[in-house]
C-alpha cells in the first residue's frame, strides 16, 4: 500500500510539473505566434480585433511593403557587417584579455583583475562617453561601430574563470616542454578545449550586436550606414504618417495593410536570423556560463 501511495503521489507531482511547463511554454510562445499572425493578417481584420491566435484573411502585402524598400535591405546588410566583423573583433579582444589574466605567473594579474571589476561598478556616463567617441572621430563610421564597442568586462571574467578552472595545467606544461610559445599554447591547447564558452560568448556578442541601436543612432548620421534596429526605430516614428499619406482607397481602404501589420512584419524579418541561428548555439549556454561563472 505504501508503495502504491508513493507511486500515486509521484504521478500527481509529475502531472503538475508537466502542466506547469506546458503552460509556461504556451505563455512564452504566444507573443511570437501573435506577432507572426498579425503580420500575415489583413489590416482590416486586425483593426476589427479578429486576430487572437491564428492569422485572419491571410495576405503577404505587409511583407511586400517592407521588402520593396531598398533602405530595409541596406540596413539589413549593415547589420550583418556589424554583427560578423564586430563579433570577431569582440572575441579576439576578449580571448587576448582573458588568457593572461588567467595565468598565475602574470605579475599584473591581480591589479588588472581588480581594475576590470571596477569598470563594471563605475561608468563615466553617457555624455562624456559620447564626447569621447566624437573627439576620436568615431561618428558616422562603420569601423567606429565595429571597434568602438570591443569588449565586455563580464564576458572577459567568464572566459578568464573558464581558462583558470577548466584547462588542465598538465597539457599546458606538456606543450611548453615541446617548445610551444604562449600564442601556440593559447591556439592549440586553450581554445580547442573551450568550445562551449567560446560559442556562448560569441552568441552573447552576436545578439548584443544584432539588437544594438542606441549608440548607432547617435553616432551614425548617414542613413546608408544605419543597422536594422535603427531603421526599425525610424520607421516606427514615420510609418503612421507614411500610411496616412498613401492612397487610402488603393491600400488602406481595401484593408490589405495597416500600421500594425507592417510593424509586425518588420519585427518578424528582424527575428529570422536569431531564430535560425540561436538553437544551434543554445546547447552550449548552460555548460559555458556555469563553467565560467565559478571561481575556485
């Protein structure tokens, strides 16, 4: 009887846990499904409040409106430039900073580690930072956007801790006995054994670059250089006026598109690369972050 009651209790607990996770999944996915449904629905159906879960009066007019704008494609290509080259630069700087800080024979190790942590607590402020970028000639330049935001103290600490706690020192000593210098030790020993944390930090930097818009909107004045997120923000402030100035009878009058459907179509287009690429790197998240967040 005791075994039967225990089994029944476990079954009830399992049902409750599974129901909780199913409900959490539904709550998490619903906003994404809603955004996609609105972007595929007619403007008239949305204005009537008919779109709740699935698209109503399916039409691709909102996507046609978005995709025919050459400024959209220009900002999209700019974003890929900033993400690809910016993330590569971020990772190079992060690796080259974390490697010496993880070595106990580095004399300035403690001082630089304290200074690195100090930068996470104290900031110069937005105005001095902007004036600094301006004095360095970092306005209206793609190179400035790539090089101007090169590292994250938090990510350096994660990688430093991973190097310090997860790389066997015996392998490093063996490489040095074979005549390897520090760069060869880093390239042939540390990096091959750090794929999880490297993939995790690459994802962090890539997503940060993809979503970044604030400093780009301040520093980039040329519309041909702005990234996708800045383009979307500009569209949000002007799209309603553009819609109102269009031929009402030809476009809005027949209910094909509206401000909201075009806005959600923009969001879907901006999410596609993240949705495609993120699952391939998600398996490294828990291992990479947990291994790099613990200091022995």
